[in-house]
C-alpha cells in the first residue's frame, strides 16, 4: 500500500525549524513504515532564506513571505517556529482561519494568548498541537491529556529550563560564581547571548502556565504567576545549602491549595534525597502528582534542536494520521473551555525558609534578630554563624537561619524589619525550602 503523503508548511527555519527539516529527511522512511504517512516539507518561510538553504531545502520551496505558505492550497498543516508573541500570533491565527491545522513550540504565545488561539481553532474546525512548547522532547502534555486523564492533579513541580539548571549545577558542583557559570553555559550553547528570559524565570513561567491550565482545567492568567529568577543567587548560599543537605533548583510550581491555585517560579532548596535534586546539567524534570497514580516523574532533554524537533514531528504525525483533530475536539482541558481559577496570593504561601544575613559580630545582635522573627510568629529551627577570617567585625559576618513552616507575608515583614536594623549590613537573602509533596494529596 502506498504511503499517504501530507504536505507541511514551515514558518521559521532557525534552530528548531532546521531540526525538523533534518529529522524528516533522516527519519521520514522510518516514520512512513510505522504510520503509513509520509510527511513532506512543501514550503518554508523565513526572513533569512539562507537558513533554509543551509539545511538543504530546495530554493524553489523557500520564501520570505509567510502568507504564501499559509495560503498554499496544497498544505493542510502549518508549523510555527518563529517564537515571540507578535508576528507569531498573526501567523497562527491566519493559518487557522485559512483552514490549516497548526503545530507550534511557542510557549510564550500559548501562555499569553492560548485562549484566543484555541477558540479560533475550534471556530474553524481545526486543531492546535503544542507538545514541543513545554519541556522540549519530554511528552509531558501527552501524559496530562492521556496517561493521567483519570486523575485529579494536585501539584506540578518542574525543572523546566536547562540554562538555569546548568548554571545552578555548575555553581553547586564546581563552586563557580553565577557569572562564571553563565559564561560557560553561553560558550557551550546552553544559554543564549541574551539569556534574560531564561535566567529571570519567564521561560519557566510560560511553560508552567501552559501545563497548569491543562492539569487543573483552568483558564490561567499568566499575569497572576509569581516569578523570580536566579540572577541574584550567590555562590556562598549555594554552598551553605549544600552543607545543610540541600540542592538549589529553579522550580516552576503549580499547587492546588484550599485557597485556590498557587502558581510560582522561584529558586528553591530541595533536600538531596528529593527526586528533582539529582537532575543536573541542562536536563529537565517534571514531577506530577495525581490522586490515583501518585507521584510520576518525566525526565529528559528540555530544549535544543533535536529534542524539540522530535516533539514537533510527533505532533505532525498525530495530526496526519487523524488523531490530532479528534483529540483537540475532545480536549476540554484547555483555557477556552475552562473556568478562571481562584488563586492563592503569594503572601499566603506556607513554607520553610533559608535566610542569610550579614550581621555585626557583637553581643546582643542575635537577640535583636531572633526578636524580629518572633514578633512575626516565625519559629526558628536552626541558627548558624560563620567565621569571616580577615574581615573587621563591623563589616558583618554571615548568619544562616533555617525556619520552621511560616507564612510568606510574615516572613517578608520580618526581613524588612531585620534589614532596617543598624547591626545588619545588607539586605537578607531568602530562599524557600521545598520538601517532597504528599504523594496522594487530595
């Protein structure tokens, strides 16, 4: 039996787009044997046509006009890989209105405009597939919509940015400063020349918003996420955490609480025995907790040319064999068909905390500090003062405090008060401690 040939239009032939072209060239025959469908790149649009030429696309199939690809009647599926939320949004909506299915890896677009895009797809009886938008080659969206469909998800804890994970691994394992680790990540290609969206937590937040909307069947408002990055982390805090048995990770956390959804991205200390602690280098890992399945963990390459291209092509195959449309029609877990959730304000978060402050080494100083914590109903688990050889006592010595569970709002008030004490020489550093989530939480 002859293969069914499906023509694909590709908009954006950069790192991932070029990877899609190369993957289909290398694995097209194998995919056809497995599925009976042969995917062919019919046309490619990129403002830099030389990029498509470099990966071997024939010159007569390349254009710098995305509309020419979108409106080509031979093409039923458009792959959007230009990124961003401006022209990419225009391309995706135009493709859906032109009667095309869309595959995208654009987490920022879906996090901010997913509701409009999904609604437009349904209005035009088309589908949007986006496995590559979250965690690269890890099929975590497939897991949520299929493998875990019988579960009420209670929480997601994810390391979802390989750049940050590499930097933190280097700081912990090699004792490098943040800047040293970032420079090395850029040299190896794990970090962009401008790494801002990675290191400030925005990239992780985009992915968390997409995953949370599916996991909790909620119309998540991206602006409600609490976002902190890793730019301000100091090597001495990473080292102190390591001495205490903790590993620092940038986590995206979505947690179902009695007050609503807690959605946050921030550095966290996790115990060395925690399942996410051993995830090092540029890898991603996502923990999902369901009320029937318990704890599940998804691990792999979270970004890059090959892993992301793998996820894009998986979506293409799903649409080409007819499953993608049926899945999208039956997929009532997306933002356009879900209610707005209640949100847990960040100041109501309850956690344990690591605090480092630089305090003058004099009698009575610790009493002032502990009094401030006590006035805000924060119980201390441990207080450790480190020596600073060669530094005058009045310059301050590092004092590390571990708290029992406390409310975030009270913690911030206490630290504001402590920062104003004349005996404290710098703004206190605070890092949340994250314990293992209860496996079968309600």
